C-alpha cells in the first residue's frame, strides 16, 4: 500500500512542430505546474488513422511503459503517458539538437569531414546507452530482455551541448511490454538492421550491436555501405555483401578500429561482440588509451560550430495553434492533436 497519494493535473501547451513522420508527430510543448512552474518537453503522438489500430496503440503504450524507468544520460527520458480525446501521447525529454541524419547532411552541405575520434565517441555513447538498456531489470530485478531493434541515424540524437541520446524504442522488444510478431514480420530500417532481422529470425541484444557497427561505419565513411536502391536490396546486402577491409576505404581506420568494425558486423553470432559492454570497452580504449580523448564538450563545440549555434528557428506558437491539455481534456482553438 502507498504511504499516500497526490492528485495532480498535467497541462501542456504546444508551441511548435518538431518532426512529422509516417506514423507519428512530435511537438515541442511547455509543461505547466504550480506557482508558474514551466518545463519544456517533447510530445509524441500517433497519427489518428494509426491510433484506431489496436496493434499500433498497444505498442505505443507499451513503448511508454517500457522506457518509463530507463533513466540514463544516453537515452531520451520519458516523463508521462497521457490521453486526450481518445488519443494517447507521450511526454518526453526535449533535446535541443539534431539526429545523425541531419548531422551528417550538414557535414555534406558544409563539405566537412567528421573527425575519426568523434565518430568513435558518438558510437561509444550509443553503446553505453544500449549497455544500460540491455542490462535493465524490472522492479523485482529480473532481466527485461530489452532489444532496441531500430538503432539507426534517425534514432540517435546529438544535443548542442554534446550529449548523445538514443531514442524511439517503438519497436523494441522486451518481456511483456509490446505486441510482437518477430519471425513473421521484419522490423527496423533495412539498411541498419542485423542479418537476423533481415532474415526474419528471432533477435537478441547482439542484433543491436550489428546495427551499432553499421552506424560507426557510416559515420567514418560518410555513407552506408549496405544501403541499396530499395528496402529489399538493402536487406540482401545486409545478408550477403562481403564485409570489407575498412582500412582500404579510409586511411584513418587503423588495425584496431578495423577489428572493432568486423567484430560488430560479424554475421556469425559467436564472432560478434556478445554484449554492448564489451563493445563500449573496446571503443573507449581506442579513443582514450593514449591519454586525452573527446568528451561531450568536444562534440558540443564541434556541432555548434557546424550548425552556426542555432540551426533551426522555432516556429511561433500561432503557426500550429496552442493546445492546452488539462487533466485529460483538450481545449484548443486549432488543435494539432
């Protein structure tokens, strides 16, 4: 029995649209509390046409419940699952920054090359977040068996302060949280998924490690070697394309880093890193064994300079209307929800 309970009202004011995808929309919002308390958050919702489909809603709600207790500096934190007008929404940590897809596009546009040490550093922070998620236990300490299954450029954020954040556990699998048809359907982005995913097999945490290897290779080379013209071609490349000697593709890649890439991208599971902790140790040794290496501050300075400090001017609240969600009810002149 709880010691006592607190009845509370959650009120959010939507200020701008951040991102619009095929199945959902993310907004920036202000969370208001007592005595003029204001906290900026991100609000994630499913599009109404998907909201009427039970599987999507079950997984959306399952994602919120799954990540509720994932509190780690390299994972975007979830604050609240709410419902308004029959649609559920998730209030999350607001990241002032960009995802890796936007980051690398800016590198291309500015004709810049990402320093090798920063590529390894970014990947090490992703491995750090995964190590935490993979090892997470439930309230009784039993392993939750979390596998992200969608580690990709769009789901890795870099804040302008230099923090690297893994997000979107929407297709993650974990015991008892999400509706899953693994082995019958394929989930994930074709050019980042593991061979097990591409071959409709059941996955474990080593699947995420392969995806991290694809991310690292992409950051180093400036291209994804598995990306084909179609999803099917990408899946075939994941399954069949020979893993190259990366030293021949980029002179900055030494023997040690080439070995790390090959251990990540091993199709034979016994030859792949068994845990994200092992990968993290290898990556951190690579960049720090000689002494000083990159930090959040190093990355933050680089990304702020790359984007000229403020890459995106926030849209005015009037552009989307101002939605107020108060104790489960919506009052709005032009509600995007």
